[in-house]
C-alpha cells in the first residue's frame, strides 16, 4: 500500500510518499515545493497542481492523506494555505484516489504516541519508522512523511472495518 502525504501550504508544501509492506514503512520519495511570494497567486497554485500531478503519475498511490488545517488569528496566511489546499483536494478528486484527512493531533499520536509531541520528536520518529540515515529535511518534508504514515494507518484501518462489516458472524 502506498500513500502520498501532503502538508499543505502555498509558500512551502511538504510531501512524502510512503509504502507500507507488512508492518514496515518505506519512504519512496519526499520533499518540499516552494513557491515565491513574488509570483502571481495563480502561477503559484499552478505549480502546486503540476507538482502533485507529477507525483500522482510517478507512483502507484493507493490513497492521499492531507492534513486538516487549524489557524488561530493569521487570516492572510490561512487564506493562502486554504487556496493551495483546495488545489490539492481537487487533484485528489480528479485522480479518483481515496482521501484521508488527519488533524495535526492524529499525526502526532500516530507517529510518536503523544498528541503533544514537538516537531523534533516527530522528525526523529519519522526517521526511525522509515529507517532513514538522517533526519528528513526540511520540516515540511518530514511533516509530509508523517502525514503519509498516518494516512496509511487510517486507510488500512478503514479497509479492515469495511471488510469486517461485510462478513456474517
């Protein structure tokens, strides 16, 4: 099973593609798309679209996990991120891939066992779970990997629940 995990953003969009083989996770690809605030909004959104289109065409993805967003008071940042997230959700729908939307707490719990884990704890656990030789960088890419791991766990759980509902006991 393979999941594309996305930490949505317009200035920086982190992604990770993770495979689950038995009980072992394996990173297939990860990185961070950066767009310049000097570019027009539509040009930046197009880069998000093109990058995701390439990723979805390059890997046999079974599901896509996109982190739910939470913003306090910074409405300008929120607006930009929501627009990028909209492009991501459209791409998932066009690719006809199942969507998993964990919130940040779900990701922290799935990867570290604690909903209050710090960024560095998450990075170290991602490194350990994926058997990476070094911490995944930048932070956005590490988040994309953590979201993909969470997406795989949620997707597998949902599949098991669907399968068990069809079995007579």
